[in-house]
C-alpha cells in the first residue's frame, strides 16, 4: 500500500499547554471541538473512542472512531490511533495515527497535529465518511456562495 | 479546486459519485437510479464530474462507463487538511474560552468591577 505525506496542521492558541492538553484527554472537552461523544482512557493502550456526526440529519451518519492512546505525555504530546468501525469510511481501526505536539510560545501554545499513515485511496474518506466529505464540500460551497 | 467544489455542490452529482465509487457503471444504469431526473440531466452531471476530473469515462461499444477517479480527489486532500484546520480552529476558540474562565477564577474580581 502506498502511503503519502502526512497531513500537518498547526494552530496558535492563547492558552497554556495544560489547558489545551485537556481538550485531547478530557472527554467532555473533546466533545466541545471534535466529536459528539467521547470515551477516553488517556494512557498508553487506553481507549480513545469518538463518535463523529456524519451530516446534519440526527438519525444518520454517525461514525465511530475507535482509537487507542499510544503516547500520553502531558502537557506536551499525545498520540492516538485513528480508524473507523464503519467499513465505508475505509480507514480501518488501528490503521492511521494522529500525533499532537504542544509547544509553549509567548503566552500561549503552538499546537501541531500530524495525521500519519493515510493511504491515498483512503484520504478522500477519512473526514468521517465519503458522504460527509462530499457534504462538507457542498456546505463550504454554499457558504462561499452566500458570502458572495 | 473550484471545479471540484462546483461539481460536488449538486446533491445528485454527489449521489452519482457514491454510486460509482467502487464499481464502474454504464450511464444507463446510473440514470436508472434517478427516477425523477431526465437522462440528459444525468448526462450533464456526468460531464461536469468528468470535466472536474472526478470520474473517468470509458467507451465500450455504444456504452459509456463511469467510475470514480480517486486521483481526481488529490485536490480534496487540501480539503481534508481543512477538516483538521476547521476542528483546530474550534479547539482554539474553546481552549481560549477555557483559559479565560480559569484566569477569571484565579483572580478574584476587584471591588467595584462590574459582574
């Protein structure tokens, strides 16, 4: 299987690394930005379960990210596997890895997220399903159109 | 990227992509899937998808067969970057709100401050 470059994203947050770290390991806080429901056991080998909403219909499109924490080094680094139980998402459980590094910068934190091991054919669906990805694209277009 | 975005902006075109994601299908079979859409309309949608590089078209006799072109989604990788970018943006907003709340708790309000 061919692998491709990882996805790398960075953001600066005006908060301490300790505060940011909680948003990866505290389920109630993770539910504020990434998943609609989370069960987290933040230690190596501990579960990292996230339910992602596929689209706007409440009765459909729930995707279950069943990961495992690999590294938990507060407040600096957290690594967890990333894969979905739904076969249509095409990112099998355990197949990819998300690595988060928090570095103090000024009065805040530089957050770097690296998504490793995404094979090219699966890139198009990792955002929570093929349908989701397409629907998100459509929503982005609609927003652009409204903005004129 | 614009052509890709426009191509997937239409719900029926997204439905077509789902249909031909894993199997190659003739135009007729694709059209038959949409009871409420005319055959020319489906041909138009297929053309838009083809021109955006999202589906490959192959002729076999008089039939035209379509399948998803995964490489056409290379640009969409940029969009997937956006998935994390969007999520991290929300993380930033939420973590900063959390930080302000914590700081407010640590620093008791001075007398006379409005609440």
